[in-house]
C-alpha cells in the first residue's frame, strides 16, 4: 500500500520539538521515506512544507509536545505511536507505558543495571526498545513486558489495554471508537450538522447507530466505518480503522430456520423459490456483484447458500440462470404458528399493492415491483450501499420510500430506483404505463 497510509495527516499544524532532522524533498512520500530511514532517533512524525519543499523528521508527535497553527504545513504522525493500546500480543505496541502490572518502574533497555538484558536496542533495532517503555521484542504470548528496576524481579508484564475501541470486528457496524479523521486525513463532519454536506443520517432516525460527535461509524452496512468530511469537495470517505485480531463474539446460535427477515439464517438451502440453483457467493458468473465473502466476513456468505446480507425481506441469492439475476429463497419458518398468522395478515395488505402499471409520471405508484427494466435488483432507499444518495425516507417523507420498491420521489418521467449493481447508479423500473381504460 501507500507509505502514507501508516500516518495520520493534519493540515496547517506545526509541533515544537527539539529532536529533529532537516531534509530537502519533493513531496510527502519522499519525506515519509526519510522518516522510515531515520537512524538518529525513532521517527514518530514528520512535517512537510509545500512552499519550501522542506521535510522535518521528528522524534515527538502531537501527543508529546506543543502544537500550533501554521499555514502551508502538513503534519504526518505515525499511527503506531498514537496507539496506547495493544493489538493481539502487542509486538507492534509503541506506546509510552513504563511500569509493570504491579506498578514497578521499568529499567531502560539500554542500561545494564540492576539486570543485564538479553534484549537491547543494538541487538533488536526494529523492536522499538526506547527509553524504558514496555515492549514485546520476543513475541511473548502474554504481551508487552520490561526488565524491572527491582533487583529481586528480573522482568514482569505490563498492563496494556486491548484496542477494543481502536479496531473493528466484521465491517465495523459495532465500532464505537473515537477516530474522527478519514483515511486521507480529512476531519469528519459532525453527524448532527448539515454543512458542508446535507444527509439523512440523523441520530433520532438511527438511535441505535451511536452517531456521536464526528466519530467514524458504519450505520448503513458499508465495507467499513466512514464519515462525511468537512471538505466541501469530498462528500464522504472511509476511515482507516484496523481489523481486530481476535475473532468476533458469538451472538447466539446461527439460525437454521427463518426468524424475522432471516439475517441470521445460516442453513444450507441453495435453491430459489422458483427452483433456480444459487450462484456461489465467491464467483462473478453468471452475475457480477459486490457481495464478496472476504469483504463481508460476518454475513455467512459460504458456498451458494441463501442469505440476507442487506436487510431484504427474506434470504435470497444470485441465480445460476443468466437471465434471472436474483430471487428469494423459501426457508422453513422457525415458528409455524407465527408464519400462519403473518401469512393471513399479508394477503389483504399485499393484494392492493401489486400494481403492475403506473399513472402519469408514477408519483402515486405504491406497488411492490423492485426490479429495473434491465433486470437489476433495486437498492433499499434507506441503504447507502452500493450507492450513497440523499433520496432517503427522511428527506422525502411523502414519497413512500419503503424497502426497495420502485418509486418516483423527484418527479422523473417514471418510477425508478438505485440498483444493487455497483457499476449502475440507477435505472427506470420494469413497469408499464396504465392504459386509458384502466385509468378511467
């Protein structure tokens, strides 16, 4: 990846530091290379001035010293030195904890008293053995440790917290950390603000999504947490949050029958309700799609089993029939009685909704068609995947933007929808205009 991905960028900031080196470079990447190659000290950050093409490698970051405003200057801080928690066994921990779990101060790695060390900065130059900070140079399963200043105790482990809030499980739907910059270093817009970008992600409409302050979140099932940016020219961007090394907690038993919308269904049915065999999720033939198992590790996209990764009304799959992109599956309900009542209720509700045509421009159309003219599946109006938009139920409360049904909220020539094809933003729907007799 890009060398700058390992740094957190902040525009128009200068930090005061005594330990630094000056270099002449052409761009930020060259300056980052100087930081990586720095041998006079552990380079925690660098400053780059565009006007003079000047590069300063720094031994401190903004957490360790004073920062102040400076136009034309960009500060890049190494992310690894900003983390005060450990990932996994903490071999990459570079925080500043310097006492053991029992409170004994650590011995400096370069000193030989009271204990003669086996692990020294000279022997292990890449292990971050600076000062007397807790480290894990030998990949000890119990995590970071240090030699102690107690002559009676050679070494002990350090109490370094796990980066639970600093990493994400699955696609970060439950991420509640405080990262508030995007992967390119842009500051996030507050969720309760509508400037510079208008949006429908308001706390009262998404009370369970923890849309606090301007923290990165994933309220809509995106690939990973994101935010709207404070840059008027960049509507939104992903945030750079590492994936947790520990497996996600098991939330109950995976269901082998249909409960609710079947989002937790993990059974092995692999045939649609009309009898078509399902396409494997890890293949792109005969239908190209974005539901790739590696991208969505917690959606259960195994083999070609029916699943509901996107909050549809029930499990579905892409079919192996090239002329039918996707179909729902018939999954046995967990509670027959419950399904029987639901079935009875559905008959009168669904009957008037199955309009096969529209009148005028179709702004009054309230049917349940959810397929485009070319056969693509419609994206749910409340979803921002695969396409981000402002045609939300909150922004158009009178347009009946339910589920992924075709609608015409903006006075277009006929009902339409955003599509679930990442390469096609929207299309008109597979609907005909009602003829004059029907209208009469």
